[in-house]
């Protein structure tokens, strides 16, 4: 990783590979690489010139050691396996995506996997229940019957407060809903920026009251809250109330998940009665159980907003739930999958067959794909 290795360390590596049981080699190298990666605290994503790295390994003068002359065939095979496994591991964990827009278009136009167009639209629902595909709105400022001014700027909506609308005792409510496989950005009337993950919806007033700014979330969203010290910002999600003044945080509250997961990036906020510090995450639910607070890596939590899946030795069923939500696949489980986990970083704009193949290469599980049904087995 650092392109540094001493002669004694290199000989130690050679001896390890030569003496290792072939069946255990891949698993041990993967484990060692995971630990090294975590210790290095690398930022995502990295760029890897695989050919250059492999060439550097195979042309190293240190390959002309006595160890190689004694066991040339064993060393060449082992070195090739080790190099390819490590390179494959790097590529699985740091999959370089296509340019974002091109990758999204490719994902949406794959013939066999394309969903019906109505399920691939980001929808704006007005207070009277009327639904409008966001892409049907013209570029520029739109004015609705409620007096609301909304600007569509490429792939986001920007709301602005109108004084007449703000003075209304009961402002209209709008809802933005994202389909499977798409996220979307919008700016609320107070200037708060929101990014909605796939399969999510946010309901909000077109003008906020003087005392509080309240929105309702289903699914997952990242909030960068505009600072208004005298006007608290409140997110309601599956029975959990999240209070903030001005901060950045992520909330995951999908209906099928057991917990509402709130992660604080900057500032401070209160989840029910608990105060969070940056880098902390709160797990809450509707059952009344005590809220659990834990330390997390915010970069991993926010990877979805940058176009990545990040898994940290997560249970395979949790991994598949996340993938199903993005790719709109049906997942079926066979056999004993207890203890089966996966860790890695993958582009969200990879064809799901390629992505499943990458996971399968780690040896954790096997996949059988029939149309949009994926069967997971040990």
C-alpha cells in the first residue's frame, strides 16, 4: 500500500506464501489486507494502476533470492496468486465508477433490468394529492397555486420562501419521493440542503413557521441544515424526533429496518432525549427501548451520497437488503448463512450482476440469478 518493503519483510512474505495452505491462502490474505486498510485509514476512492503494481512485483530484484532458486515453480505460482488476490481485493473494495451521470444512464437503460418508467421517476406530490414527475417540470422557476416558487436546476429542486406564503397560517405540504435506484437533491425554503437516498420520501411545508421547521422522513436522507438560531429544525422519522439548530447529519429510517439510525457529522443535535457529538450515531425505534449511542466513521456512513456502497463485515442479509433497495431485486435465502459477512466498497452504478460476482469472489456466499430474483446460498 505504501510501496515500501524491506528485504527481510519481503523474504518473510515469500516464506509465508510458500508455506501457507493453498485453501487458506485467499482468506488469510483478505483478512490481512482488511486490517492493513483500516489501520491506514485510507480515504475513498483510490485509483489503482494494477498493471504497474503487478509489474513492480514481478520485476523486483528481490525475486532473484535463494528462496526463489530453491523453489521456482512454487514461488512463481504463489507470487502470482498473491499479487492477483491482493489486486482483486483492492479493486473490489475501491471499484472506480463511471462518470456519475453516464453510469446512472447506463444503469437505467440496461434492457433486461430496466424498470417501468413510472417507477423510475422522482415524484413531487402536492398538497392536493396531485403528482408531478420532477423531470416534467421545465428548467427555471415554477409557481404553484399555493404561491410556492420552485426552481428546477438540472437534477435538483430549489424552494424559496415567499412572504405571502410564509404568512399563511397553514402552508401547503409537498412531498418528494425517490424510486428504487435513484437519489435526489433539493433545497428547502429555509435554505437547508437535503439529499434523498433511493426508495425515500420527504414531506415538508412550502414555508416554515416562525418557531420551528418540521419535516417528515421515510427512508434515508442527508441534511445540511441552514442556521436559524431562533427556529429549531425537527425531523420526524418512524416515531423518532430529531432536533437541530444548524448542523449536518444523516438519518436512515426505512420501514423494513428495525432502527432509526441518526449519524451526526458536524454541530450537535438531540435524538429524543440524547445529545450527539460529531462522529456519533444513535439507534432508536418505536418500541420504547433505550437509545443506543455509538462511535462511527462518518465517511463510511456518507459513502452512499458519493455513489458507493460501504460494508464493514456486515451480515450478508443486511448487505442484500441494501442492494435490493437500490437494484430492485428480489432476494431469496437458502441454507445456513449464519456468520456470513461481507466487507468492501463498491460503486452503486455497477451492473448488479458484476457487483454480485465481485462479492462472490470473496468466497463468502454464492449467488444464483434468475431474472431479478437472486438466491443466496453458502
